C-alpha cells in the first residue's frame, strides 16, 4: 500500500528538495503544492494520509491549513514546518491536532523520512484499533 503525502510550501526550493527525497521511498506517493488553497481543494476530492505544510504562506497560513484539513478528514496526519519556532506556536499547532512540527532549515532530510515513517506507523495502529472496534460492535 502506498501512503499519499502532500507537501505544501510556497518556497519552491524547499518543496522540491523534500519531494525529491521522499520520491525515493517506495511506499509513498508524493504530491507537491505551492498554493495552500489548491491543496485544500485537492484534499476535499482525494484521500491524503500525511500533509507537511509550511506555517507561513501568503494565501493561507499553515495553522489554517491544519484546521481545514482536520475539518475535512480528522484522521489525516498534519506535520507543520516552520522557520519561526516558538513554544506558543508549537502548543497551538498541537492543540488543533498537528501530528508534529519540523524546524527549518532542515539539517537532515533523513529526519523528515523518519518522521514520515513514524507517522505511517501511527496510521497503521489507528486502523487496527478502528477495525477491532468495529468487530467488537458487531458482536
């Protein structure tokens, strides 16, 4: 099974760098968008498992992306990317359901791959819990 990963960042260089690295992962289908409004429209039409979004973008900030995504699909995992980390921002993102957040600039692209893999493990665990719960309800 391939997991669909959507990267949203208005910085094309960062966007393409992350996409190129994640494209090497066989279990991932990677999509890149520079416009968060287009990304939200896509999420309304297609199931996306993991969203990596920048926090600071002109059309819509990453926190609003997070809120929109959670309204569309509560199970979608959102990772916030930011170059402007504050504890208040981290707390607010987590409060609204962010899976995690990454600090820019990225020192190690493998840290992103590892975080994606951890997030996939979380998705798998949630699916197992849901399946068990549904089976229990049928009894």
